[in-house]
């Protein structure tokens, strides 16, 4: 871009504001209104894990974040201090970034230019209670705010973002910071450059699998404002999409102005997402194992109950036969021969009555010793299954709690 003509209006500092340069060049840059991170895709609401039943069915639609960007290509020499100013917005006095802002900029791999954009928005980092109502309609066009986790206001040049309380979701908030910064960056690109990049972004989006969640995330963020699609693509693709070697070189060159290591930034997104997916997979595996463990214990208990009933029935038959034989005359008892098949299938072949009864007594004594030992083992298995059920339910509760933290609106009420 050539230097600004000398006859253009200048600020008290002697610099020519970018919006003046744009107007003189015939380029109109619309000040962006509030841009909010999206709610979960409307057709795939996030499910909650239910209390464990005999088998846990896994179902998750993990909530995606949303975000944005700024940066001026080809600014004339001496206009670098205007990088953090949206055209048409009065320049705010420079402020030192907060320790939180610096930490988020570090973790989001923001470049020097990206940091200036991020810091100049005076980002606010809020818990669920403080964030409630902050990304609602401010009287200017905006994307849907229900379920939002952050928003960028082009008119005010501000970023407000939600930070989950659980440190395991830190990556979720880092992605929000990067996403909103990319919205701020997009607002500062020249109109012609945005037009060129839009085609590249659409091409990259077309390469994504049809069932990729990013399609629904973008659609939910755009809502009824199709003019916001390009900036949403820029922010979503910038924070969530990476292929070996990068995307289109022109697109990566623009991203490179604001992000030093985009592969690492996308890994932040996949990191917290994979954590939740891994928790769900662990619950699925543990639930299946628990179902098998409980089924085995239940089967053993049912068998033990049946065997105990069988032993008791044979005990009564043995006692009755023993009393009957004992009441016979000695000569008759000596001639009596008996055979028997015990309840467990043990064959007592035909033999003298006293011999068969003695063998039956030995089997009864054996059963009286074995049944209590089996009962103790089954009780131990039942106790182990009960403890495992408590453990798996705790995993379910933990995952549910993390999922709820992805949606500050569900916590603020």
C-alpha cells in the first residue's frame, strides 16, 4: 500500500487513522458488531450421562467453542500503533496486559501482531456467574449468544470470554481466546484480501468430511446472518483444522501473522476434545466390564441358591431314608441294598444300605463345608462389583460435570 497522501486528515499525533486511509482508497470496512462463540449445534444437543443401569449407553455431542481475528495488511509506515483499533472506533489508551492475558496469549501461540490485537481488546476472563449476560445483544448485529463462551465486539474492540473453573478445560478457554483474536484479525484485513481468503476458506471447508462437527458449529454461529460466514470460517478453521504441511499457503501466511505455531494451536483444540472423548471411551469400557462382572456374580449367586436348595432337599431325603432303614429289623436291614444319584450328579451305585447311606452322609458333609465357602466368594465378588459401580458412576458424574462446564449458561442460573 502506498504512503498516505499528505492532504488526508490526521490525528493529533500526526498519524493517519486506518479508516481515513480506507475511505480515501474507496475501501469500506464495516465495523463489526458483537461476535459470539456458538451454542452447540441445534440438531445435536449435548447429552448428559445418566445414572448407571445394567449397561451404560455412551452418547456425547461435545460442545464446540467459537472465536475471531484482526490485523492490517500493508499498513503505511508509522501506522503500526493503529493495529489494535477497529476503524471508526476511538483509540483507547494503551494498557499493560494482565498476567491472565499474557498467559492466554502464550498458550494460544499468538504472534506479536496477534498479541497486540488480543491485548488491545482488554480481554475479560470470567467465570460462569460473571459471564452471564455479557455476550447478549448489545444493540448491534451479533451471532446467537445462547450457549456462547466468548464474544468479540468490533465496535467496542473488546473480547469477553468464559473460563471454566476446572483446570482440565483450560485448553477450551485457550481455544476461545485464539478464536476471538482471529475474529479481531479478520476485521482488520482489507476488504479485497478478505474476499480472496473467503474462497480459500470455503475450499478448505469443502474438504472436511460431511459429518465433521465443524459444519454444524459454523452453521450455528452464522445463524441468520450469512455475512458472518467468512469470519466464522476464518476463526474455526484457524483453531480446529490442520493437515500435514498446513492448508493453502496463502491462507497459512495470513494465519502466520497472528499465530506462531498453528499446528500446536489446533493440538490445543484436539487435546481437550480428546480428553473428553477418552473419558467417554473409558466409561464405555468400564461399563461393559461392570455389566459382565455383575452378570457373572448374579449367575453365581443364582447357582449357589439352587445348589443350597438341592442340598437341603437331599438332606431331608437322606434323613428320611436313614430313619426308615434304622427302623427295620436287623435281618431286613442287612439284606437291603440301595443306590442313589446325588443332587450334583454323583452316582452312588447299588450297595448295602448302610454303605450307600454312609456315602450319602459323606456327600452331605462335603456340601455343608463347600456351600458357605462358595457363598463367601460370591459375596466378595458382589462387593467388588458394587465398588466398581460406585467408581464408574463417579467417572460418569465427572464427565457430566465437565460437559456442563462447557456451557456457562447451564451453571449461571
